[in-house]
């Protein structure tokens, strides 16, 4: 091989590496006690959708219809939203067996979605696991299962996890970890309840 051929081969290899790097998906975690975790994840979803990407949103614990879930009908075929919850059980002391089963089935569903190959072949480019940390906090799911599902995913998929009290094991596998820190929240200081278009 002459010098020109070697240089060309090296260039090609570098290009391939760059392409792989571009296609790699990262893990984002939005945690903390301040407002903005779920809305940030939906903001990212909108950005990804407008960039022609396909997005899957799995919502743990939640079963209420939020105004943002209407986005699914506007972005048919590009966005899928599923809920794996049974009301706001977090206000009760003890989650029921049903709460646990729904979370376990939800994680299994997300595991399948996360193993699919690219959006061209029926898969998704971004998977959002909303309030996943709440399912962990209430021991509906095992952290080892959650870490395994995220680690063993199709590496091209961008993953976003939201919820308070993200455990260390989850933070350890995050590439972007943001803590929303509450300085003030009008619910606490002024008793303002959830409003349409702002909290739901
Ligand atoms: P949002 O959905 O508005 O982005 P979030 O995902 O960061 O909020 P969660 O921890 O999921 O917040 O909280 C659920 C609800 O409690 C939301 O309606 C949220 O607006 C509200 N909330 C968030 N932070 C606080 C706070 N510090 N005190 C009281 N209520 C809060
Ligand atoms: Mg939230």
C-alpha cells in the first residue's frame, strides 16, 4: 500500500467513527424538587419531533390526561405516549399490587421499545421515561432492572428520565444530569393549585 492509499483508509475510518459518534444516543436525567422536569422533557420531545425524529414517551405512575398528551394526536405516527399508572397513588401511603404490576408491565414495554432498531424500521430515536424515579422511590421497580434496561438498549436511542430523587445508580449512568432546585413554588407560599396549561 502506498502512502496515499494509507491516508485515504485512515480518513475513511475517521469518518466512520465520526458517523458512529453522531448516531450515539445519550442518557439525560432531570431530577430535583423544583418545577420543570416533565415540561423540560416534553420540550426536548418537541425539539426532536421538529427535527424529524420519532419519540416515545412512557409515563410511570401517572394516569391523568395532561394537556401535553394531546400532542400525540397532532404528531400521529411520529409520537407515541403511553401511561403505566393507576391514578395518583403517591398520595396514599401504600402502593397496591396493581400499582406495582402496572409499573413492571410498563418497564417491560419500554424495554421492548428500547431494543428496537432505528426510526426507519419502526423504532424510536428518543425514549422519555417520565416519573420513572417515582416508581423506584415507591419500590414498584428494582433499580438493577431499570439500569439494565437503559444500558442494554439500542445505543442509538436518546433516553430521558424524569422525576424527583433520582438514585445514585441512575445518576451514574446519566450523561446529562440536571437538578431542578425549588427556590419558591407558589403552591407552597401562596397555595396556588395546579392550573390548566401550566401544571397540567
Ligand atoms: P412540571 O410537570 O410542571 O414540569 P415537574 O415534572 O418538575 O413539574 P413533579 O415532581 O413531577 O414536577 O411534580 C408534580 C407536580 O407538582 C407538578 O404539577 C409540578 O408543577 C408540581 N411541583 C413541582 N415542583 C413543586 C414544588 N417545589 N412544590 C410544589 N409543587 C411542585
Ligand atoms: Mg414531573
